C-alpha cells in the first residue's frame, strides 16, 4: 500500500481512539465538558495547554500540581463546586499558570492554594462559600513561596478569609477586586518583599449577618505583616475603599508595619465605618499614610482614625509620615482623629480634622481612575 493509501486508515484510527478516550482535539487547547475529570486532563496533556471549561456546574473537581504554563479559561457560567468535600479547586506547586473566568464555590479549605513557583495570573474569578477555620490560615486564595502574582477583576464573598500571601516576592498585584463578608482579612501580605507590590483599587464591604460557618468576623481588611518594599519602590496600598465592620475590638481598615517591615505607603484610600481603627502604623520604618479619607460614626469599639506607635518591639520603628489626610472620627466620647506615642519619629503635616465634609455619603461619590 502506498504512503498516500495509508492516510485515511490512520486518520480513522486516530478519530476512533480520541472518541474512546474522550480526548478533545485542537492545537494546545482542550475542552472540559461537565463530567470530565480535571485532574486527568491536567496529567494527560502537555505543559502549556489551555483548557476551556464549558458552561455548567463541574462538581468535586480539583487540579493538583497544574503543569507549567497551563491555563484554565471558563466560559460564561462555568462553575467549579467542591460540595464542601474537596480541599481546593487548584493546589500544589505551580508556575506560569492562568485561571480566568471561573466561579469557584464550596471548597473545604481554600479555593486556590498554590506554592513554590510563581508567575500566576488569576483574573475575572468569583470565589464564594469557601475556606476553613478562623481565616488565619485558609481562605479564597492562599499562596506560599511565590514570585510574581496577579489577582485582578475578581469577586470574593462569604469566606473564612480572602487573599493570603506568605513568604513571596514581587511583583504582587492585587487590583480591581471586590469583596463582601470575607472573614478575617481581605488581603494579608505576610513576610513578602520586593518591588512592584500593589494592593490597589479594591472595594470591600461588610453587609448583614451572613458569614462562612466557623469563620472569624473581619479583623483587618488589609494587613501588611512583616513585609518590605524597597527604597526605590515601596509597597503601595492605594485607592482602596472599605465600608462596614464586624465586632472585633482590634480591627482596622489598613494595618501597616505590623510586627515590623519597611517601605510601605497607604494613599488615597476611603474608609467608611471600617473598624475600630482607620489606618494603623504599628511599627516598622519609612511608612507613609497620605491623602486618605476616613469616617466613622460612634460604635462600641470605635477608637482612632490614624495612629503611629511602636507596637512591634524589638523590631525597629522610625520615619512614619501622616500627611494630607481628611478625617471625621468620633469614638463615642470625642473626636479622636490622629494619635501617636512619638516613638517612631512621626511627621504629621497638613491633615484636616474634624472635617465636617467627610460623611458616609462619600461612599457613593468616591471614584478614582488608575494612575
């Protein structure tokens, strides 16, 4: 038989084998229908594959150790539901991974828990009803020992915690996300360092009484713990807004310099009744709070709008700056807008308080565009 004569039989054999194995063909792209096994697909296809997750509810699916360069792209209406039986939708070591357009819900410990890698892009996700414990260790997204993380344009709700990133290096970009009733923290950076670390243009709210079962109520919406930018490029926590608080007596909108750290900036943020403290500088070096707007009505644990103090001893503490902020912060007894113990050599300039134009209605008119 000639080489030309062999073409049709070989093609027929390939089609029959593909059908028997439920292989979806295409150059570096494969479709996952409802009922397909995500882990088997990850293991079967080569690095750099793009998986198209079809619309519908994909139950009890998980991907452990996604192959380098793989992408998981959801069609509109694509849902991964762990039924509170599966630990995480995506987990393990990961490099150059993209997850986009998927609704992730009802995962027992974390929605996404990746480690020991980097260059991760998470975009246009919804993660809800997910996370275990109080939110101190698990939540919607957990990352450990990574270099390069982008989390953008996503929505988070009813969680033990939001985004927990530990021992990782910049770039870390967390931008244009929204969150409602997210448990302990929306963002906590724990021992992160380097340039291009940004937590910006995010919106957070505490609404009603529904929380993830067993979760701790919101403590700090944004917590920067033992983390360091660089002299040339500080960690930037800018143009975020938060409204509402839980009942934690220590919580805040933004906590900087927590147990030390250096080169951190919080600029242009809006807090409306966001916690017992608006923005705290709890220690650390070269930390700036500038151009923020903070308002609270009196409530049981209301304390102070902005503070600078050495709560991180024996870690060093100096060069705090509190500049050009506007506040109306009433703790139930008096206006208590800015306070410092003077230990961290604070510079306090050009702040306006009490500013009678700072009211809760600013929530509806506050709008910033990306610089």
